[in-house]
C-alpha cells in the first residue's frame, strides 16, 4: 500500500470520515445527558467553592482512582469487543460452510438426463434444498433479534409451504431494514413485528427454534437424494458434516446472545464512574479553578463514552449502527448462491472449445 505524504495525512484528519466532530455512529448522544449533568454539577461546585461554601481537597487521590476506574472500563470494553469479534468470526464460518455445502450439492447431485421433465424436477428439488441454506442464515439473523416466525419478506419464500402454512393464514410483514441497520427503536420494531398475528400463531413460533428446524429440513433433502441414488455416500457425509458444523456455529451465536455481561458488573462500573466524576471538582478546583468545569466535562465524556461503546457492541446482531451488518451478509450470500441457478456451466471438456 502506498504511503501517503504529510499533506494528504493532514487532509485526512479533517475528512468527513475521520474528523473529530463526526458524530454519526458515535456515542455522543448516548452520553450527552451525563456530560450536561456533571458539567452543571462541576459549575455549581466551582461557584460555591469560590465563595468558600464548598470543601476543597488534595488531588492525591486522582491517580489512584483513575487507574482503578480506567482498568475496570478497559476490562468491560475488551469483554464486549471479544463478543463482537467472535460474532463476526462465527458469521464468517457460517458463510463459508454454506458456500461449501451449496457448491457440493449443486454440482454433485445426479440429474435424470433421459427425461427433460425429470431433470427439471431434479433441478427444482436441488434449488429448494439450496434455498434452505440461505433461509438458515436469514433465520439465524431473525432469531438473534428475537424476531419469531417465518413471515418476513426475506425469509418466507425460502421456506417450504408445509412449514409456513400456519402463519400465512395470519400473514404479517416486517419491512426489510437497509444496510448499516435501521435506526428504528426497538419498540417500533416490536410493534411492526407483532402486527396482526394471533396469539396461537405467536405461541407456536415462539416454541419453535426455526434455524434448527431448517437444518432438519436440509438433512431430509440430502437423505432423500441419497436414497434415490442421486448422491453418493461420501458426498452425503461431507454435506452432513457441514450441517453439523453450522449447528455448532448457531449454538455459538446463541451463547453470545443469551449470555449478557453480568448485571452486577455493569451496575458497579457505572457507580464507580459516577463516584469518580463526583470526586473530580473537589480535587481539581484548588489548582485549576474555573478550568475544572471543562475538565470534568471531558472526563465524563471519556469514561461514560467508553462504557456506552461496550454496552452497544456486546450484542452485535441488532439494529444499532455499530452492530454487525448482518442484513448485508445475508443479502450478499443470497445473491451469490442464487447466481448458481442462472446457468449451469458447460462440461469441463467443453471449456476450451470455441462456440459459434
């Protein structure tokens, strides 16, 4: 990669993506209330201390408190980022397994070459089996967002009718969210999600683990191909191993989703930060005077901001702008796999032959 000159690096500092005042995707709005509140407290303290109505202490405690608080915040952020990064690695593993399984299935299942109608039926069966791999990724996405059911625009047409027929009687639609994830509040999303669904349908799908159900459907398909002698035992075992790996990956997703950071740790950290900020003005006023107010504001923004980042990325599968773009992952995977259906490649023996 070509190294940029000093002028280009200087320009980059003030570009839209790296400018220090860039706020989209930051936690500025998340901590704005805390910054205003503690700045007001600091201003109140400076005014009263200036008239001799507030105690002033030595700043000897600041280094100790800073080290302890920063250490706790660092541990919190690292734990959250580990979950974020593990989620990304698991999703990459899922995509890799789906790519391998669909490739093997599409090129390995034997076709009935003697009957055009039979070959068309075979192709349609294989396509349906492959669509279930796409459905698996999309169903996992919805499951990790606590969106039950199969009636979503990006999912329902990939699921066999026999499975989705209960819901189609009470059909509902959750509008697809744009890439980079929608900023709709969870309440609005929940309201859309639950529109026009009967209680019985809700209960039915709340008790179903749809991604696991889809893996069962996929297994039934490849088992059918094997019994019809359209898939040899070695290929069957390979695809079955990939399904097993996908199930393990999905279990890893569930582990991240269902294991939050312990509440006691999160609450105690916020309490520590609050006490630390409250202790700053009495220790800073003697040497900094009115500068205590902006210093307190900066400290509040820094500590509460890092904590807010940790809270936002600990569950990376939602709709926040800093969450993983799982909508993009699913959309790209679907386009990639469905491109297989457009045209079957020529026999390798025909690759180098010129065509009219």
